[in-house]
C-alpha cells in the first residue's frame, strides 16, 4: 500500500516537474522567437527604407522629366502663337491698306455723285420748262382742234372710247370664236374617239322600275282578309313596314306606296307571303315582316358585294357595300341606280384607260358616285354632297370624295377623275332608253327650254328638238352678228345650267341667216 502511494506521489511529482520544465522551455522558445521577429522586423524596415529612397529618387527623376517636357511643349506652343500673331498682324495691316483704298474710292465716288446730282437738277429744271411749254402748245392745239371740229375734248374722247369699245367687242368675239374653233379642232376628235370607244366596249342593260309596287291578289275576297276586322290587319302591316297600303276598286290588286324603296320591297314580299300562306293576323304579320327584313338585308349586302365583284373594286367598307346594295331598290327617271352606278364605273374605267390614269380608282369613283341616293330621303341635302360625306366617313381616298361631291357641280371639278366621273354619269343617263319621265315633266322641260332661248334680245324663235336634248335658236341677222352669235350660244347654255335640272346635256344651236328677197316684175 505504501509502495503504491509512493508510486503515485512520485508520478505526481514527475508530472509537476514536467509541467514546470515545459513552461520554462516554452518561455525560452518564445523569447527566441521574439528575438528573431525583432531581427526580421529591423531587416524589413531597413529594406523598406532602401526601397522608399529608391522610389523617391525615381519620382524626382520622373518629375524632372515631366517639367522638362512641359517646358518644351510650352516653348513650342509659344512659338506657334507668336507665328499666328505675326500672321494676323500682317493680315490686319493688309486689310487696313485695303480699307484705306476703299475709303479713297468712296470719297471719289461721292464727289462724282454730287456732281451728277447737280447735273440732274439742271436737267430737271430744263425738262420742267420744256414740259410747261409742251402743255401750253397742247392746249393751243386742242383749242384749235375743238374750234375746227366743233367738239369738245370730252366729247371727242367719248366718241373715240365708244368706237374703240365696239371694235374691242368685235375683236373679242372673233378671238373667242377662233379659240373655240382651235380648241374644238384639237379636242373634238379625241373626245369623240374616247366616248365612242366607251360606248362601243360597254353596252349596259337598264332596268326600269315603277315608283309604286303592285301585289296581285288571287281574288277580291282577299282584300277583306288583308283589311281585317275593323282594319286591324292593314294597320298592323303599315305599322310593321312603315308604308301605305292602297286598297281601292282596282280588281285583284293592292297598291303599296312609300318613299323608302327598301321598305316598299319588304312590304311587297311580306304581303305576297301572307297571301300565299292564308294566315293573316297581327302576330303572323309581325313574324313574316321580321323574317323578310332579314332576308332583304342579306339580299342588299349580296347585291352590293356582287356589284363590287363585277366592277373589280375591292377593299370597300362594309357599310358602303350595304349602301350600294340599297341602290338596287332605287330608281332615277325610271333607271335603276345600282345598274346605273355599275355602268358609270365601267365607262369611267374605259375612259381612264384611254387617258392613261388610274383605272381602278376611276372605277371606284364611278361605282360610288350615287351612294348618297341610298339615304337622300333620310338626310337633307344634295345626294352628291351626302355621298361625299359618307365616303369621307368610311375612309375613302380624298380624290374619290372630291369626285363624288363634284359630279353634279356641287363643287367645282379640280381633278381629271372628277371630270371623268361627271362625264360618265351624264353619258350613262343620256344614252337612248336609259331614262324615262312623266309626260307633264317632259312637256314642262321643253317649254322652259324654249322660254329661256327666246328671253335674250335678238332671238326671234326657239325650238326644242330630240326630246329636249337640243334647242335651235333663230336670231335676227340685223341685230346679232356672226361673232356675237357664239357669245349668245354660250350665254343661253349658262342660263340653262343655272335655271334648270335635267339629265345628261343639252346642245344649244344659234342659227343666223341673211335672206335677200327681190321680186321680178
């Protein structure tokens, strides 16, 4: 037991001793390391001082080089500035010498001008004296002439002016005749060739429709069923369609009357279906009218699309196509307006091809020129202006818009396209068989033409011929000269244009003849 205790004590003592020995050894090692670190630090400081000294010396050398270079550059710039200053000084000296010469020349010119002013003043004085002398002599001569002729100066001037005015009028009339002859000689052949070619290449069918629609009845008993008890059926039809039904003594027929051709067509088809079906009462009437309106709208759109396809015009707004389709149910002087528009489009295209301008644009203007007639019963104003506004609203080219507005002179035609549209419209309406009108309107138009022809001084009589497309005015040969007859024809044509409305154009012929009559006895 004592041995084990002793062993433990000895071990503990050895450990304590080892610990203290280790601490002493570590202290010695730390001291050695500190000494080495101090030596290394001193060595590094010494090396740093050497490097700093080397850098300082190098920096001083570089600074000296920079200073020397800057000094050299400054000396170079100074020399260049001195050279420029010397050159500017030379130029200034040269300019001063040049200015001195100019000042000298200006002084010389001023002296010359002063002398010329003096000379001019002397001449003016001399001229004034001579003018006074001349006026005095003119007055003396005028007094002598007045004494000799027995006329005052004012009377002589008036007679001379009247003579000159008469001669000028005569010369002007002759000149007008000459210009017209030259223009006709050049233009007639070309115009006739283009028009004849257009007529030859296009022969359009025309459709003459009535202004009222007539629906045939299987028997007169159907009239009572259409009227209904206390008139409820006929009132329902008129309320649903917006048109008037005229049921009179006409056997087996009912007349449909209304300003709107589309509504009139809807009423006609609806009435025909009601008659065929036999069931006629307000509920059935509203049902049939609703279906027919849908079908007619579809027909209108198809008619417009077919027209654009036939003419070869594309890219037209859908609303404009519908307006074109509505023209199928519109007539003008008995001529179907949609067929007329298609015909005008073809005529425009033919003449545009001959003149070398845009054919598609011309066809487009011709096709759309009367779209205002589709709504002219709903909107106030000329159908040309209405059509132009609609075309502008739906994005048509400004040239097309102007052609539509100008085709009836609501605007002055300013483009070749507008003139072509106007000519094609007149050509389509003026061709034989294209239009028809009431007898009363026709007779009144002829009477108005003859009245206008005889309203001018010197006109003895006037005759309207060729269904009012030409008038012949007989003038007195003593009152109207050959030159004045051309002026008279133009004046009559302008008055007809201003006072009358007519399809196509009217030719004015002024006939002047001299008859010498003698009797042999």
